[in-house]
C-alpha cells in the first residue's frame, strides 16, 4: 500500500458477504443508518447458487424471499413413511438470488454501508481500540470491531462428519406428475461406505422439484460420486423427460464450532456456531443472531457473537457419536425421532429453540440406552472441540 493512501475508516467491518454477513449488513442498513459499515467480499457477482431451508419458528427479515412453504413433511426410513406436520411452524425454502437482491439493494440505498467486492482480507491486527485489516488490493481498513463470517477450512475428527450434497433443480413436462407433493426431508438409501445416504426432495411448484443426494461421511467426497448416485436415483424414480434448470452443491462440517474468545474480532455464521451440528440447518439461526447483533450495535455500539447452547451442542455431539456405532443406522435414529416425538417439540428442537418441556419428548423418542453408553465419549469429544 502506498504510504500516502489513508486507511478506510468504518465503525464495523464485516468479512464475507455470504448469508451471515449480508443478513447483518441488511439489518444495519435499515435499522442503524448512522453506523458506517464496510463489507469485504471476494466475489464480484452474485447468482442463484443455493437454497436455504428450515422451519420458520420466528419471523425474520427475509420471509418475502421464500418461494415455497409447507405445513407437512415426511421421512422415509426402513421402508416406512413417516409424515408429520405443524400449522404453527411451516418448513420454508429461501431462494438465494432473491436474498442477495434484497440485501444488496438495502446496502446500495444506504449512505453509510458500502461493499468492497473482488477483495479479500489477508490479516487482522488487533490494536488497543481498533482492528486493522490488511486487504488483498494493498489497502487497509480500520474499525473498532470486525465480524468474521468467512468460510473456514476444518479438519474433522471423530465424531464429526461431513455433510456432502448435490442438488438438481428439475422441471417436468406439463402432463407428468413427478414426485410426492409433500416434501421428503430424508429418503434413506443403502449406506455403503458412508454413515448415511438419503434423498431430499422438495416440490417447489407443480412441475418443479429440487432433488438432492446427501451423504453423511467421515471423508471428503468426490463430486462425480454424488452426481452418479443422484442420476442413478433419478433413473429409477423419476419419470423421463425432466429438464435440468440448475445445480447446487456443498460440503458442510457437521461439527460443533470451536470455542473462541470474543475480543474485537467476532466470529459469526458457520464459523461462529450458527450451524446445527446434527442437521446442518443454519439460515434461521443466522437471522436470529443478525437481529440481536444489530440491536446490540444500535444500543451499545458493541456487536455480539451468535448465542450458543451448551446443552444442544452436547446433545448434538452425543447424537453423532451414537450415529456411528456399528449396530446403529441413521434411518433407525431419525425414523424414531420423527415417528415418536410430537411435531412442534421436534421442530423447535431441530430449529435450535426448544422449550424445557420439549427435551424429554426428544430423549424419550430415541434409544436412550445407546445414548447412555455413548455419553462419556461424547462429553470428551465436546470438551476438545
């Protein structure tokens, strides 16, 4: 950087313009117009690259970006179909292009929020009252606080798993009825070398479906393997004549996020613990965090990290420990949970907002003797996360 070039000054720097970074920036652009916010994002353009799904237990800022919602859902496990539902908590699908458009429009309208695109953060140096961020274009940005939402490479050890998925957005001919009209959250397939494999099928419109092949695995996965499995399943179950509109894929760490100190650089999003280790759900937890963080910045000037529940993290660690026992199967565990637990209690638990009264129905729905035996190992693994 040229010594004559002044550092970019801000009240808050957000590293990463993904789901977490844009969710917070949008709230601040709307609710805290006096706060100078800088978002640093390596990508130059945004496109429809994914969908976010989950139960809407609480209202959130991006409800108008939902393209579908369902009061019922089903799981297919061990040749039985379990269909459940909730009138209070619909399962919804958020389309990323609508999310990006709303967030970027709010930022563009703001006179105090700005984005640096095509630039990445290289180092963060914590000073006495500020954080200095060195950027890849040679410039420097300075602010009292930094929110770091960037993807984080992790090496996973037992009992943590990778969730790999590949999805096809398909359109069928007008005369064809492709799949069930109720979303299939899990249709378990033979496990093979994986801990679990299942199909995830969402009926978005009458002739449009999102079909994803998902694997829980101890190892990283080859994309070609996922695509071969998905195509094989479609050849066996889908009517011919479908049209591929879009692909989406990803690998999520099914792991409790490492413990971190808050300091002046606050981790958020997946790296801050917003993603549920046992399921991969993150979008709605990120919305809750962005709301509370924006409120804290408005009232105190200090951002907050995502709220984390030790109880839920221990329960997720225990669940993943049991899931990998040789005599156990994901189909039997998830099947028992969806079959035996009351729907609203199950939804609140999976969404990360259980009431105290919800925990016993969850525990009672599962083979508790297995969990008791796995308890010591799970406690050890949670402690060394």
